[in-house]
């Protein structure tokens, strides 16, 4: 049996950071991947949770909302690799890893490095209106990451 990989999803954007990490965690849910959201903001609006449920049928956004870890409470052992959704989150993840005495450059599996900055600029979820298009856009942008993770997992068999 292949090992379960662990990814930390981090955003230090501010008041919508919790929603960003919950949406990304919900979208990236796979049977062989443990997803751990990290943000100093641990809140999600009910309408945001509902939009995630509507757009990601197998996802459990409320579960991820309840599991958002504060960056100050985790260390390098928390995840095999980190996906940051903003530069502040990437800097925080690197600091967490360095503070644990580990190398940020030495990655696990086939990824170079421990911290990866998401290649798209993700806007904050809208304050009002339909949130489903925002979740749908993020899901489309994360599709290549799902494929990278699948390949990484199957390459470690």
C-alpha cells in the first residue's frame, strides 16, 4: 500500500485567508492525501461553506474549517510539503520549516523544495453575491496540482 502524503495549505492574507485554505483543501481532497489548512484566520461564512459544498461534491469544507491550524502551533513535521496561496503564507511556511531546523530546499517526493507558491493570483472571495464562480475558478486553477500530486503519489510506489 502506498503511503498517505500530507500537504499543508497556507494563506496569511488576512480576513479571507481561512476561506482560501478551506476551499483549496476541499478541492484537493484525495484518498491518498491528507490536507491540512493553515491560517491565522480561522473563519468561514456559512454561504462560503455552502458554495464549496455545491461546487465540490465529495468535499467536506466544514471539516476543514474546524481544522484550520494557526501557523504558530505547527512545525516542519506538520506536512510533507506546503502550498502557499500568497507570498506572506510562503514566507511563514519557510520560517516554520527553518525554525524546526529543516531545509526549505530539500523536498520530499518529486517536488523541489518544501514550500511552493501557487502560481495564480487568487483574489479574495467576494464579500457579497454568488460565491460559486470563485470556488469554480479556484478548482480549475488547482487541477494541475491535483495531477502533480497524483503523479507524485503513483511514482512513489
